[in-house]
């Protein structure tokens, strides 16, 4: 099994050492991992969250050597798409060579999506539609990624945590997102962190995942989004099982942006 969404101390919100993360991955029997540290150009705290690419690559290259034959380690990144910073994000990506890029959306117009500030004062439908619409607008012009991260992360927001999610309320926009990325060979991730934020199941919601498959989506990665060593690999076996039950046959892994499909 592969965990394709992991943070280390190259992320502003994580203290974990990369070597220890690799050891833990081996201990729990993962076949491969992909580090996906954060790149967000503006955060509500006023600081950007980017890292030194050369240092990052050097550190991971050394680990690839050290654990060769034991653990398949990839160099990834999780970019937070921000409408006003898409060119900066492209430029940052072009400074390095990444195996895998997750495109997520953490902030809109300086407001955090999943910590009340974005949703404040909006109805659930308005907040969620605005969020999905912003992602649609961005994926039309930003193409430098392999999968969309935690597509419905807005469901984590405590404001609407108890409310049911109805695909039909957002289906027109989510369909448009999928139609845009599927033809480009891009996919989505199953983000297994959702239960850690009080949700049942994973990101995205089962109805979103089913629709992705209906529209011909086949590119899928699974990631724990671990920010702590104890969460590596958590939920991955369950996610694989769920994908099989939904009729998906493969999981995708990446090297230099090139996809390889592994039977589930
Ligand atoms: Zn994220
Ligand atoms: Zn993440």
C-alpha cells in the first residue's frame, strides 16, 4: 500500500522528521510513500508556507538511497491553489522536480476554508457552492498537478459538520471540475484524514467519488495527510477496500509526474 499524502518538518504545521517517518512507514508495512509538504503563498497569519526546494530534494534523495529496496519514496508537494497566486505557484513548482503534485484549496481571499472563517455568515449551500466554484475557476487555468487534494475539505468546517451533504446541491459545479480534469489525465485523492476532523468516511464524500467514476475518472491516489508520525498509513487499507467495492480496479502512483497504475 502507498500513502501519497504526508507532511514533514518542511511544512509549517508539522514537526516530524523525514527519516523517522520513513522508518514508521516501513514498520507498518507500506510499500511506498510520497512526501507532500505545503506550498501556500498567503495564509491568514500573514506568513507564506513554502520551503527550500533544494534542501527538500536533497533530504529525500538521501532517504531514497538509504531505504532503497525497503520503501519506495517519492518527492511530492501539496500546493494550495490561490487565485491571486497561481503564477507564483507555477514558478515555485518549476524550481524543482517533483514526482507528484497535489492541488488543494486551503484559503479563499485570505479566509481559511475549514476553520469557520470562510463559512461564517453564509448558508451551507452558499459556502459550499462558492468553494467548489473557486476550485473550478482555478483548475481551468492551473494545470500543473496530478490530483486534487481533499476535494470537499469544506465539509470539515465545524459550522456545518452535523449537516447532511447532498451532491445534487453542488453537482453542476463538481461535474464541471471533473470534466475539466479527467480529459487532462488528472485525478483526485482519497484523503483519509476526514475522520480525524469528525467526519464519517473520507474526502471526498462517497457520492462525489461515485460520480467521479461515472464520469470516467480512474486516476486515484490515497493519502493519510498525516501531520504526525502516528497517522501515517491510517485509513489506507479501508480506502483501498472502499475503492474495490465501488468498482475501481487500480490505484495510481507517480514518478516525475508520470502515472503508473497498481492493481488494488
Ligand atoms: Zn491540505
Ligand atoms: Zn496535506
